[in-house]
C-alpha cells in the first residue's frame, strides 16, 4: 500500500518495516514471497518511500561470530542482500545502507524517484549481547537516516533492529538486552542516542512469549488482543514500564509468527507454545510519558481506531483473484478510508498495515512480519537532488 491508498501524494512520507527470522535458510526465496513481504499491494508502482529490512539468524557460523561487529555481509548475508536487491531494484529502489553483525542483517532501501542523489546522513551502530554478553548472535543493529525537509531542519529516523534472548523464562535477560542496546547504541554525529531522534522504529525477533492461551490464540475467530493483554510477556513488561516506555504498537489480529513447523502451511510445533516473538514498535518525540502503556491501540483514542473502523479482510478462495494471503481467515489490518486533515495534523505516525505474511515457508520456523506507516509531518521536497541536502548538518551533507 503506497501513498495512493489514501491519495496522499506530496503530503507526507511512507515507510515499510520488514522483519524475518530466516533460521539460517540459504537465501533462496520465491519471488512471490518477496512480493508479499516487501511490496504488498504495489501494483500501481507507488510503494513506500523507504523500506527497511531486518533479518535475524542469517549466519550463525563460527566464521560470522569471529567477524563480530564488522558491519559487512558474510557470504550468506550477501546472498540475501543480492536477492532482495534484485527484486527491489526492479521496483525503483536504491540500496542506501547494508550492515551485518553475525545473525543480524539490516538493509535500508529508498525510492530513487523520491531521493535521487540526496545524502541522507546514514549512520549505523552495532551492540552485541549474545554469548558471554559480547557475541553478535543476539543484540541490536541500528541504522538512522536524516531526511531533508521542504523547510526547517532535517527529520531524524532511527531504526533499531534486534534479536533478544530466547527461551520462555528469560524475561529479565530480554529486558537487559533491551537496556544494553538502548544504552550503548551511539552514532558518530548528532543525534547520537536512540531516543534523541524524532522517530524510532524498534523491531525484530524480540522473543517475548505467550505464557498461556496458546491453544486459544491460534483458534479461528479468537480475540487475540484479549489473550495478549492477559498473557503476552512484552505487553505485560511494557504495561509495567520495564521496557519500551512510550513506544506504541498497532493492534495484533494476526496469528502468532512463531513457532511454525517447517515445510507446512501454518501448522505450529506442538512442542512449543505459539507466540508473537516478532514485533514492530514505534515512538515519536511528542509521545508523552504515561504510567499505563496504551500503545496496542485498544483505547478509543488509539491511532488506528479514532477516525475510522478497521477493516479486517481475509484471503480469497482459489477461484478468486490472487491475494496477499494464501491461507483463509488471516486478517489484514488496514484503513478503509482516508484520515481527515485534522487527524494527520495531530498524529505523527499513522499505522497502515501490521501483519504477518501467511505463506508456505519452507525452511524457517518464523513468519515474516510487516509494518507500514505514514508520517504526515515529514515533508521531503518531492524529487530530490544533491542540492536538497541543505537542511542536513554541514558535516554530513553531500
């Protein structure tokens, strides 16, 4: 879904966050899966202005571990980079940044028609929190951009891509991983710290689990948000203000992304409780401190529910036209109507899509997830040229 979904051309900025724990697959990915994951509903050729891709468990080899935080792709990482790049290049995107820390790989693509040759002040930062607290099998790999504006200073956006500690009972370890990434992530030029940016998108395999209700959450028609409010570790930790203070998350109405039996069409591993390990959270500098986490869009003034009812759509039958979702009864969360102007003026981040990709994944036990967002207050200068970087700090202009 690009800007044309709301007829919002030249009225803001759209971006898409794509996350997937690939479980060391070989990088050979069907083109149809890439389309569903990276550029869903892009038949009009007007996809998001920016796409950030986060892959976890790309390369867990001893060689990749020895490389540590070198921030360049291993051979396995290069296969993924090339395959994704070939697909996105055909759709008008340019690779702006690529980095890898063992299993974590972060790729940032921008639409050539929007950014042309403008410098975006890209910077990366890696924080390892895996084995012995220093290995890159877990940790955070962040990238930030600075988008020149029509007027005023550049807007800063930080993407924090992470893979936190695994196992059901490792809640405190996950919380410590989060704290370490938040504390130690630093960029060379200001803004240097995560929360000093105007926008933050924190995503990846956060590994927080459902402590109960797993049988119920996978049932067709179940109230997934009610189960999450009761049993989801991340929700409970955020509600208690232990992690991700002032971050928000759209309502979850899709099936758990983990743990899927490989070579199946959505069957879960009976030995593991299905969970929402893979998540995308967002933050804006205007979000006020709150003692109660209301970011899962459950209140009447939530970003997703204030101006329109949310439309839940399911996959069509085989006799109908192709859909983003092959498996029936997998809902897509999207706005059926354009938001009014007064809504855009008061909400800096408008979630458009938040879901998992239901597809016949062959080798990974996670489903890819998608978050697409509209930023009405970010106003890049149409088709930019090198001269458009004037609003960037002098040290990082083209």
